[in-house]
C-alpha cells in the first residue's frame, strides 16, 4: 500500500518555525525530505535546552532510524553540509541516515563571490538583501545548464573537464564586469574534489529511492524551506528567493508525482516577520514591532540580521492557503503574543482609496498597501503549559478561530513555547 506523503510549507516570508515543528513529527514519518533552497534556510530545533540550527540538513536528522533526503531541487554548499554533519556526529546526534540527490546542484565558492559583487553592483535602490550564501547564482547556473551537480564532483575526471570551462567564464565575469580578482582553478578544484570524496557515500538516485519507499508503504514529510511569499513565481518578486518553497515545489524538487501528496500543512507564525528587503504591509517600525522582535527572538538564524516584525496579515495568508492547497494550519509562537493588551490583525489593504480583500503579489501594489486592521483583546496568562485547546485563555482561543475563519483552513497544531512538546495537538 502507498505510504502517506505530506508537505509542510511556510505560509509567510519564511522563519515560521518549520524546523521545530518538523522535529516534533519525528515519530510520525519514516522519511524527511528537503526539496528546495539551500543554506539560506535556518531551521532551529531546541533539544534539552540545546539550540541546534540546520541550514542544509533536513530537520528530521535528530531521529533514530529515519531516512533524511536532500532532493534534486536543493542547492547545497558542501563545506557547510560537512560542518553540520561533523557537529551532529560530535554531539552524538547523527541519528538518521542521509542521502543526497546526485542531481542536486553544488554551491561553489565563485557563486558566493558573484552574489556579493552583484548585490554591490545593484546598489541600495535595487538591492535584494540576500543571505549571501550563493543561492541565486547557483540556481542561475542550473538553469543556464552550466552548473555542477553532485554526480559531477564525485567523478574527478568529469569535475576537471567541466570546471575548466565554467571557471574560465566565471573569471571573465568577475574580472571584466565586476572588477573582482579571478579565482584560481587549483583552489576550487581541490576543494570540490575533497567534497566529492567526503560526500560520495551519501550520493544516490533519491527520486527512485523515495518513490520505491512510498510504494512500499513508507510515510514521507516533504520539508519546504523559506516561505510562500518568497516563492520565485508566487512571491513578492523580485524580493524573493530563487526557488519554489510552495507545496508544488516538493514534487519537482524531489521527483514525486503531484497526486502522491496526501496533505499540505501550512505553518503560520502568530504574527508576521520578514528578513531582507521587499514589501511587508503589516510591518510596524518600533512599538509592537520591536516588542515582537525581542520577545520572539526575531533575528535571522542564518545571518543574525534583525527580522522586520508586525501584525498577522490575513490577506496574505488566505492567498498562501490557495497557492499551496493547504489542508491544515500549524500556528507557531502563540506564546509570544501573551501580554499584549490589544491584538490586531489585517483583513484588507487600502490602495489609492480603494479597499482590497485579496492579495496581489506585485511589489509596487504591496509597497502602497495600507493595512486595515481589526482588533481583539489579548491575554496575560502564561500559556506555555497548555496542552489542550480548552486550557488556552478565551481570547487566545478566539484568535485561533479568527485565523481559521480568514484562511478557511482548520488549525491542527499550536506552538505555545520553544521546547519540544510545548504544543497543543488539535487532532493531527
Ligand atoms: P536568498 O535566498 O539568499 O537569495 O535571499 C533572497 C531573499 O529571501 C532575501 O530577502 C532573504 O532575506 C530571504 N530569505 C532567504 N532564505 C530565507 C529564510 O530561510 N528565511 C527568511 N528569509 C529568507
């Protein structure tokens, strides 16, 4: 019998708390599979007061006997991956088996140099505020068919012949267009050969393995990085990442059929955050924005940059639900809202004296959009020990119901604290 396949995606601008939620699902799935993005992601898990941040590894890595898969849609920085693997080994926490798609692309040192040069060239007006992890230049090479895949770096002969041509072109761009220094072939070749040797045991035909596993009844959790509003097609372009964090991205980035996904779980943070540039209608500078940043620890887990914060945006969320075909919502960080006297939520945008109830991803529309808020009383009780919905203070229950009403999707999990098991399960 076919195994269950579920996709977990971020419904906002990333950093919704997906890593922590996925870690919580350790005993519910056999396979954890990352399908897009790269080390621009930062999935934080807290175990026994120890904070562990995964940038490249799937968040299920801490669970005994599970299979973790890095799919073809991911762009992987081998140096960072090896560091993450080593750290887990040293802590004795490398409990899952890992396989990496032979078709996943390698983030090379020149990708990072190119990205920095490009951002500098763009200047302030058109800067994207990327994470500087070489993600977009790596995806660019994928689509211009001049990328290196893991199948290339585990074969020394192939690596040498491909890299020679690629590096010649990159050096031309670096020196003639961006006025940067060229990169020595021997340096890049030696690093890539080393990565190939170290990672060869992990390289596999992941699409075949995962399909076979599903056919043999194994359950799979497809793990999206970033969030819907950063999607290359459906996000706030050009202020987006270069991959498809939405649920459909799971099919392409892993090589499984759309009809095999049984359920889509959308992770929604109780308020809004955004890292880097781009429109964010409900951003609040100072005041509640600052309060949420400090109380929620809203600093980038990859870059340490402060995240922009504000009230929850129902207009954007209901768009996300549609794009992803969300079946259920997981709310995170509800405890961060404790102690706020009046909680606001955005239900419409005003642009040029017109009221809009539906989202449009064009950035100029969103930059203009003035949020229209409704307001409810907050709560002051500590909710971190609540394990049943009925134990939540009534205003907190009300807030959850309002999210459901606007998204037209049921909430099935509520995060009430950062530790494992600080969750309310409403019938997962
Ligand atoms: P890139 O993915 O590094 O190209 O960055 C593009 C945009 O996506 C920037 O605004 C980043 O701050 C944002 N971004 C990328 N990854 C994440 C993430 O995991 N969480 C939140 N924002 C992200």
